[in-house]
């Protein structure tokens, strides 16, 4: 179902057509509703769900390590590095979590729409929202340093390019490339249809 995640690994022998086949090696479950977001490293798989929870699982065994609660809406996006996890939600907030003690470190507010994407840079957390804005937050103080009003409709997706540019896609039918250092829009591309994924 949508409340589980299946992990696959390539089968060692390739098929006659030279294409590797996959086999399911693990099924991870635990959420009470659909999984909306996930991120992983070699040890952990972290998932966010419509059920408003975040689950941390051991990627080798599939067993749940911990469940984090706090959002009042589905967890739409998440990202982590080492011991710090950032989660974004339909409730328009971003939460910062300690992955060692499983405690909430900060509660970031300011967006006026659902959080659609989170990106980490060496010194900042960048969030995009359905309110059409992108915010840059300090990783040290968790304060909002900059707000960019980029789109006239929800930002549906955001990517980081070369560590210094963000690319946003919106339901206003535009894609924008922005230099993070000075928050300047470098390129704007308009298409015929709303942008849902980059």
C-alpha cells in the first residue's frame, strides 16, 4: 500500500537483454496513512506521512528506530545530514530534530502555505512553499535570513544546482533559476502547463 516502502536491490546476474533485474529485499511499514516524503543514507531511512508522523528506520533490518510527532498536517518534505533532521508540512511549519536524542530543536514559521521542498546548503536551510516564496534560514540560529517572493502560485518543487543555484517550479507555469548568494533570478522559463516536478 501507500503506507509502506519497498526496498529493492539489483540481482547479480543480468537478464538476456543486459538489463539488471531487481528483487525486493525489505518491506518497511509503520505509517497509518500514505508516505509523502523520504530520505536515506547507508544506515537510516526516514519517512514522512499524511498521518503527520516521521519514522526513522534501520535500513538494513527494516525495523523502526523511532517515531517523531509534532506536525499538525502531513509531512510533505524532509531532509537530513548526520544528526539533524528538517521536516516540512501542510501545517506551513518546518521542524528541526535531533536524531541522536529524538527531540525537537526548533519550530520555524513564516510561510503562509504548505512547505513543498527543503534543501540543505553548507550554511543554510532553503524552504519553498505553496505561498510562492522561498525562505533561507540560518543553520546555526534557525532564523529566517531572506524571503524571496518568486512565484504568483504555489511552488511545487525546488532543486539545488552546483551548491549555489536553486531551481523552482510552480503551478504558475514558470521555472526560475536563482542565485542563492544574492537572491537574484537569473533565468525565467515559461511553459504551457503548470510545473509539478523538476
